[in-house]
């Protein structure tokens, strides 16, 4: 279980898993801290990308929150203050903690912080790194799609939906496949727990389908027959099985 504890800082607050040894420290969320020690590697993906860091507890991913779309023109990384518990980083940390404690495959949260500047704040989040994993979009690009993977993706998504986990940006970039074929979900910014309902669950799957179109899955011969339909079959089988359990 993740032992979430909050520590005040000079300009905000720091949330961390106190069950880790050694305890995460506020400077772990400074990119410069790791870059200065040559213990970090920048990676592309998402808004602003992430930093892979070699911490005293193992490999982690450090992400600074960046805005997207029109709002990024006004401020690329600051958000309107509405209370510490409502900051993007704290909300994502606590959601990841709930999902991880429920046994769902997500990167465990390590630490989060916000730094307040008047009516605005900036935020950062550190999570465990999923080892030896690639995105589902990379699997599309390298044509590594088969029915086994399709069924693993479908079953995993069903487990999240049965738990009530609504992913705000479910796409092929936010689904990872590790070396053993296990499927993970990442990047839960703006996501939340909801009462399981068919409407939002279908909308989540439709968003994923549009994502497949964007990464070129339709250029793969018989993509629907070889991947999408087996994925949906596994999804519905798992939903039905867990509903009757």
C-alpha cells in the first residue's frame, strides 16, 4: 500500500510515498538536480516529454506539467490555483495510488509537488518507470500486433473500466506493453474515478480507436480482424466475467 504523506515547502507542498526507503525528497522533482549528476535522460512524448532518472529507489520518470492547445499560448506550464488537493500533480498522484493499491497495472507514484505563485501554480510528478516497455503506438509502427496482444489490451482496459477508472486521454501512446507482454496504462492527468457506466466506457474505447487511426493502424492489412475485434471481444468477455464474479 502507498503511504501518501504531505510536507509543506517554502513555496507550496510536497506529496510522497513515505513507505519508500529512502524517503523521496523535494529536490527529486528538480530536473536540474538529476541533470547535474548525469543521472537523467530526456525522452520525447506528451507535452514537454519526461525525464528518466536514476534515483536511490530505482529508475523513475519525472514529468513537469505543461499545458496544451490554446491555453498554452497564454501560459505553457502554470495553472489557476484552486487549492492544494485540486492541483494536477496531487490529484494524479492520489489516483495512481488508488489504482496501484487495487492491483491495476499503473506506474506507482513516488512524489508530487506544486509551487504556488499568487493565483497560479506549477507542478511536477514522479512515478516508477515501467521497465523494458514500449508504447502500443510503437507496436503499430513496427507491426508487432497480434491476437495475443489484442486480448491482453482488451482484458486490461476492462479491468480499469470495471473499477471505474476513466482515462482522460486513452490513446495508443498511453498504453505500454512490457517485455513479458503485460499491458500498462500511463499518464492519468485529468483522469478520475467514476461510477461504471456504458456511455463513458464506450466513449473511452472510441477515443482509443481514433488514436489508432492517427498512428496509422489502418495501413495494417486486416487490422480490425486481427487486432481491434479480438481486443473488443476480450474486453467484453472480461467485463462479463468480472460482473458475474
